[in-house]
């Protein structure tokens, strides 16, 4: 069934809404960082510190806190692009993926990471990237494939971030975000319906010709024989 202008408009609205939501979250992070700089605050102690009861609160606050402007800048584009891809392609799954990755990556850090302050939204970006890519590999419909290819081409190098390579970077957040993203992709792969198959103009012409031929054959067929 070919896509109608109405469905195309709806698709555009969903993409625009997904972008606005993702960009709004990124803007919130910038407001928090600017407030920290303007008022001379130190929000790092609100991050996750493994194995400390006081560090549990960081599961909620750590993704909102960044150590520097360069740290936040590095996370901004992935948050917007990957968040848009997730919210646009898998709106039903996103209601589960976002809170589970947000909290789950922080919990994994609290349970298993090195004893240090862990802050930043990297666990969230890794969870979204691995979810979108894995769902595309599992579903294989045209939208899922397109989104999977886009995120892989833009952020495929993120896979190396799940391994330790810089003591100043919380690879543990990356690792747990990625693992949770993959698991959720397997569990939720069919939660969002695939888009209707699009027919191209040449396919529509072939269908029209086939119907015309069938009608012509039916018209030229002999009638029922007259009974004796």
C-alpha cells in the first residue's frame, strides 16, 4: 500500500517532535552546566560513587552533571541525534528504554565500577546507540535498517568506548549502557510496528497493468454454455 500524504505528514510531525524532545534534554544539561559555572557550584559529589550508600543518589543525578564544557559538548550531538533516532523510530520502546538505560547504567556503575565519581550522560548515549543499531540488525525492515545504518556510520566508533582506555573516562558507564541497550533491543524488537511497505511508481504501474490484463481476459472469456 503506498504511503499517503497524510501518513507522510504524520511521519514528519513525529520526527520533529522527537528532535524537539531530544534537543530539549540537551538544552537542560547546558542550563545545569551554566548554572554551575555562574554560581560557582561543584556538582561532582552528586554523581555516582560505587559502593557508598550516599552514592546511590547519583543514579538519578549523574547523567545531568558534566565535568567540563568539553565533556558536555562531546555528549550533546550524540544525545540529540541518537535521542531523535530512538524517539522517532521506536516511540513505544523509548518509554521503556530511556528510564531503564538511565537508571540501569548508573546502578551497574554503583555495583561494579572503580571507586571514583562517575558523572555524565555517556551511559545514556551508549544505551541508545546500541539499542537502535541492534534493533535494526534484528528487525530488518526499511526504517530500522536506515536508522541502524545512520547511527553506525555516525557513532560506530563508540564501540571502543566500552573498554578501558583513559582513567579519566568512565568506561563502566559506557559498558553498562551498551549492554542494557542490546538486551532491551532483543526484548523489545517487535514492540513498535514496522512501517507499511512502500510501493514505488514502477511497482504501481506493474500492478495497474496486471489488473487491466486480468479485466481484459475476463471480458473476452466465453459465457456459460446454453443448457439443452
